[in-house]
């Protein structure tokens, strides 16, 4: 079972280099299963948002289109939750929303963070209790 990296995913999504888009399409569709690692998808979202300057609504549509391909091996449920939070919380990064979704879906909560914004916007995230310094 092959694995697709960020560059293959981006060429397929953006259709910006015809030869590479065609090859990326073959990589993503010609095998019965093709793995799309979480880290590659996180990086893809970052590139689409920060380098390509695409609005979050477009980024969400592109990720949904990829995950709609029946042969793509990815954690669709976690990604659906992460992308919903990513779209509805514009101050949070995809890394934040994905980690919170993964933490919640696996039952490994809370997701401890020092990110006040994340801890106040997503219920899976929590600020750790800071202990009081001990006095001599």
C-alpha cells in the first residue's frame, strides 16, 4: 500500500502543474488503498492556508474532496471533526484542531496545552494546573 506525501496531495488538489497533477492523480487513485498520513495532511492544510493564501472554506472543501476518494486510507472521522473546528475557530491552527479532535476521539483527554486560546475554545483542551512555588 503506497503512501502519498504533501507534495503529491498538493499537486492533486491545486491542479497547478498539469504533468504533476496527472501523476498525482494516478498515485492517489490507481491503487486499491493509498495512505495519507496525518502529518502530510496537516502540512497540506498549512501550505494551502499560509502559502497559497486560500480561505479556510476552500481548504476545507479540498480536504473533504481528498477524503471522499474511497481508496484513501485516512482517519476520516478525526479529520471531519478537526476540519469543522478549523473552520469554526479561525484563530486556531489546523495542528491545534487536529490534536484536540484526536485527543477526544481516542479518549485521551484532556489535551493539555499552555495555549489559552485553544483551551478556551475547544472542550478537549485544558490548561494544566500550575503548582504554587514552594517557599523555603
